[in-house]
């Protein structure tokens, strides 16, 4: 498996222009590309988050609930982000949804909301 997507320069510039975090993930929910905003918000270089599970990278509280990380906790089967990715990879239109998440950073737990 290649660690990153081979995006052409136009696609990369377009994704990097978004002010919000954008991840392109594979069927296993591993990050294959992160736009500039994601890299800046996470204070990380793109290469260090590539091929890592999305929930582990963003600090989803459910990824902390199971030793296997993102995708292995009971709550993960209802994850709106995972469901949206699965629908997109099947060629189905993903419904626009607003989903609350709890994110962990060190000892801090914050509520966040994602639209996808």
C-alpha cells in the first residue's frame, strides 16, 4: 500500500485552500492525505499522520475506549464519519450530517462537531 495518494498539483492546491481540516481516507479509515489546515491544526507534518487511523489522529474519545483504537470500540459501528466514508466508497451519496464528537487531548476532553 502506498503511504499517500498521488494527487495532481491542482487537486492538492484545491484541498489545501480549504480552511477546515480535510482528510482523504481509505476503506480502513486510514489517512491517505491531509490538507494544509489539518496539518496546521494538528501541529504535525503530513507524513507523520499518513496511514494512521483517523479517529486516533483527531483524538476521538471512542478510539481511547478500546485497545485496538479507532474502529474497534462498540460505539464505532455508529460513527457517522465511518458510515459516510463507507457510502462514498460504495459510490453512494453520503447524506449531509452534523455529528457531535468528544475529542481527547492529554487530560482534556472537548466537544466538537463535524459536518460531512
